[in-house]
């Protein structure tokens, strides 16, 4: 590992501390090094607050060392006035002579301008250090600005013989049929806390009556979305409890209330694309689709997914609703008590 890589790895570690707190901004960490020692560091802590570079500079107890120092940051310093002043201007004003950047920021107001401004002021700029790792950390942010849509995760649980649900009796409706155990469910709630929005289809909403919250994990609830094109869902479902913002995707909106709004769609409309357009306009960086099969298949068929989380339990159903087949590349397999989580990545997402 090179010197630059060592300090960039520290930037990534710091940046990850902002997970769930900075959306729709990226996660950014910064380290300032002088004579082989870290003299300052910081990370972006909350949306609208000071950026990582500002915290790093402010943490330096001997500012006279800054003109001899190198600033490391996993994402290109901003060059525009947003909620905070430009970080590139701060670096120039403090006389920091060298900046090492992990990857370029594709946000339209930056997109190379920060690097250009620094170089124009005589600052030495090195780019592309641990770039793959830097892009992985901010894959939601980068997908949003490079592809113009949120990062999409498809999630489902399946039995050992490949079914999402068994054939149910009438008395089993309105509550979930558990395939996995508590470890997997806790991980699902953690995942929900990390994503900006969550979507289920009408049948899942009616048969499982999910809350789609993070009640088993400490973290923010995602924006809840439910597909109900024909307006058939009963209003007593937990999704309509008004406890957290919820959007109903339907051809037949009814009265909006606090925490309840509607995305009007039309017969024959491409629902996956329409939903992603809505989330882009709302500046939501990610979406987790939790079912059911038809909803998941719609995103699969459209190629509008980046990652699939498949939880496989030990139970056998024999017959029922077949689980989707996502394909893609397996990037992780994690045992979770009585189940197995397989994470797939789409090789060429749209």
C-alpha cells in the first residue's frame, strides 16, 4: 500500500461515519498530513453542515503547518456556493500546497471545477487514488448524478426450494409468512435505514400488511411507497397509519393528508421508470424494492436495478409463488443464523 493509499483509506473510514446522516449529499472524509503525521481530519456529518475539508482544517491545532501539508479527500472539493462556501476556496486561502483526491464529483456544479480551480491557483492535485473504493462508498450519489436515477436494490426472501411465499389460506392473509429468522430481519431493517425510499406492490401490501419502517434498527425510516394502480387497497393497512411519509402510486388518488401523498399514473405507463423519475425529482438517492414478485420482475425486466439482496431460509414450501431469478454477479454471501444472504450486482445496469 502506498502512502497516498494509506491516507485515502483513512478518508474512506471517516466518510462512512456520515452514512444515513448526509443524504442527498455524498459521504466525504478528509485527512491533513504534514511530515508523515496526521495533523487534522474530519468528515461531513450532516446535510447542510460543514464539509469534510472544513472540519479537517478546523481540527488542526498548529495552522502554521498547513502551508507544508497535504490534504487528502475521497471526493473532489466543491467549487461552488451551495449551503456552504466552496472548499476549494478554503484550501487555497489556507495555503495548502497539495491535494490528493479519490474521485471526481459528478455533481453538475462541481464536475472537475474544484480540481481546475485548485490547479489554477498553483495547488498540486493528484487524482484517482483508491478510485474504485471511493466510487463504491458513494455508489448511490454517483449513480444518481451519472445515470439520473436512484441506486436500486431488489430484496426478497425465498425458501430453500425457491419460493417467495406458500399457497395461503384465507385466515393467513394480513400477516407475513416468515422465511428467515431474527438476524436476517434485523439486517433488513438496517438496510432500510440506509436507503432513501422503499417500495412494495399491492399484493404484498395486502397479504403481509407490512409497516416498512426501521423499528428493529436505530435509524431514519425510508420514504414508503406502495403500488396500487387500481386504488383497491383497504385504508386500514399499516402503510396508511400516517406515522411516516408515504406515497401511493395509483391511477385513483384520494384525499392527501399529512404524511400521505400520491403519484398519479396512467394505464399502460412504465411504472419502474415513472417511480424512479419521481424519486429523482425528490432527490432520493436510493430505492429498495421489497416485493412482491410482479413488482420485482418489473424492475428486472426493465434492467433498472443495481443490486439484489436474496435471503434464503431453510424452510421448504413445495409449491407457492416462485422467487425471481436476477442473474448478475455474486459479490457477497453471508450466513445469518438460519438463513443465507446473497448479494448480486447487475453487470450492466441502465
